[in-house]
């Protein structure tokens, strides 16, 4: 990373003496749930803009240990500017894997913050106090918000346990055709193996640099070497089967969870319906969330990339059979 630009990320808990002052904030988390690469980021962004909810941005994630101090002193603006300058210096304009714009205010997954602080991407009994602090901090630095909106695909399948921690939680599920999920996963994997991944390194860095994820980094380096030797399409063909089995497994977990969720706690949104008529899909959430619509629904901008990988042509039947087997 560029040593000439210092983002000045916190290295200790600068908010420690202020945590007692936010314990009165109510915990009413709203979770976006779905498979990786199923449209959770777009749904997250739409809901965040249309309801009075606090959400986790890159600024909140990377400056988590300083949020309360910054809110009190007004230093949040300078830290956001510093972060944007850091991204610019690194040449980071988007997430690389899907073209989603990156800046200090961009939404991100709470799993990266849980991992940084607790070692796990998933919400569990050990990191519940941390998650509660995340929610309360987001409410504290977003006055007037009535709930906290969060997303983390790693927690899909974990809703029953989450409800035991937060009985007032709400869950918005998004479903997408398995072949589209597989296509997006495959293209994302290939993108990871092409060029630097400064953005991902920032998210995974817990202050110790690459040492904190050295095994994953070593695997990434090896896979990049294979990609260079074999070429993009051969790598895609080799990865297709493994990813297809993982998609089938995740779809089975997703469907089982959705079928058991209480109707007053969860709702399911179809990705294609969201893309074709986002306003209608967002309106359907009012009853579950019990929150007023505040955004301009007609201004939601849909950006959809049509980059079907050639190795997945005529692969839908194969994938659907894997899904059927996983559902047994």
C-alpha cells in the first residue's frame, strides 16, 4: 500500500470512555440476508436511502474506534476526506469485482468489522456485545434514525440464533436465480485473481497487515500464478464445478431458513423484481419494518452488468440438479 498516504486509522479504542453514554440506545437491527453475489449490496443501498435507518459505511467500519469522539469534535468530516484521499492515492475507485463505487460513505458488511474485532465473520454468542456496540454507535452518530440496517451474507442461515439475541430484529431476504449467483461468483473470483486487491486488503487488515490473513494471502498468490499460466477461461472451467456445489449448498441453507422464519419478522424480495421495479419492492417493506418511507423511490438508479461467463452457457440444468440434491 502507498506509505505516503496515512489514513490515520485508530490503533486503540478511543471511544472507551464514552461507551457508557450510549447504552440506552434501543437495539432494533434490520438484517439484509442472502447469498454472496445475490444483490444484497443493491438492496442494502436502496433500503438505506428510503427508510430512517442508520447503516454501516466504510468510514464507520474503518474508524469504528473513533466514531463517538469524531461525532463530538466534528472530526468525522476530516477523517472521511482523509479516507477518500487514501482511496484515490491507491487508485481504488470501485470494489473491482462488481464495479460498485467506493468512497467513505459506501455501505459495507458488518462481517469485516466482526472479523477484525472478534475473529469471526458471523454473529455469535461471543461477539454479541461487540455487535450491540456497533448498533448503538451507529445510532449515536446518526441522530434521528429509528433502527440500524446491516448486511452480512456470512450470517445467512444464522437467523434463528440472531433472533435469540435480538428478538425485535427484522430480516429482509433477497433471492436470485442460482445460475446468476454462480455467474457473479465466478466472475468475482476471476477478478480477485487479476491485478492488485488493495480494497480487500484494507477490509481484511486488522492492524497487523497481511500477517492477519497470511494463509489466505498465500492461497491467493498461488491461484494468481495458476491463473496466469492457464488463462482466464481455463481457470473459469476448473472453478465452475467447485463453485456450483457451494452455490447449491448455500441455496439449500437459504431456502430452509426462509421457510422457517416467522412472517412478522421476515420478508423475501426477488432480485429480478427489485431490478425491474425497485420502488414497488421497497414499498413492500413498510409493513415489516414499521418505518416511514423518507426517500424518493423513483430516483433509485439500477446498474446491472450483463457479463455472462461463456463456461456457464447451458449450465443451468446441471446447477439446478445440484440444488435439488442439496435440498434433499
